[in-house]
């Protein structure tokens, strides 16, 4: 099982994305959060097709910190049902992964 994860979330605007990113890094739940903006999302919501401009956050964390990370996102996020998708990191720069391990306390 992969030790590290890259977690994807969206936020309603850049201010919310920055607020979420800062809180996750301050709590040592993420070593780094990259904000990509703007993106356009088209999706079903309450039986309607919706379209929204959002920010994509790419969160670097560990599998061991995932549950606490998800709980923090749910606590802090403005959406009723925030997108939270985690992908395992199969390979990576060993120096970067060592740095990440140190930043999130694993």
C-alpha cells in the first residue's frame, strides 16, 4: 500500500482555496497544497446539470493522515458535499517524499 497520497478537492473561489490550504498545512495534515485556478466544473446537482468556476487544490499528504485531513476539510469547507478524492502516489522523488514525511509528522 502506498504511503503517500495526492488528494484532490475543489473550492468555490480562490479565497476559500487559500483558507483551506493554509489550515491544512498549519495543522500538519498536508505538506503542500497547490491551487489551480480557474477550472470549470460541469456536474449533476439536485437533478440539474450545473456549471461553476472553481479552484482545484492538490494536497500532498500520507495515508496515515488521510482521516484527519478529510475531517478537517469537511469541517472547514463551504460545500455541503465537498469533492475529496485521494490517489496513491506510486513513485516519486525520494528527497521530496522524505521532506513531505518530515512536514506531516510521519
